[in-house]
């Protein structure tokens, strides 16, 4: 079995349009989760505080920050 590094493997997989689209979607969700968490913490807000001012359940904030699939209703 030959060794292949992750970067090479990923670049090969990204040649598949369906994989690339899903990878980009997941990357966007992760970047959004990181940004939300950073801004919330820099603002001195707890998840509960943010949920209150955003009018969404705290559990939704937690799911977004963890990168879980979440819809905001």
C-alpha cells in the first residue's frame, strides 16, 4: 500500500464536482460556526444571552457553534 498525504488526497477528491460542492458547503458552515463563536465570546455573551437577543433557542446556538446541521426558523 502506498502512502498518500491528506492534501494530495483532498486535491484528487476535489476534482469531483459533487464532492467539491459538498466540501465547500461544509467549509462555509465550519467557518460560520467559528466566526459566530468568536464574535459571541468577544462580545462577552453566553450562548443563552445570544439566544435571547437573537430570538432563537440556546440549543440552536450550540448546534451552530458545534458545526451541526441546523436550520434557523
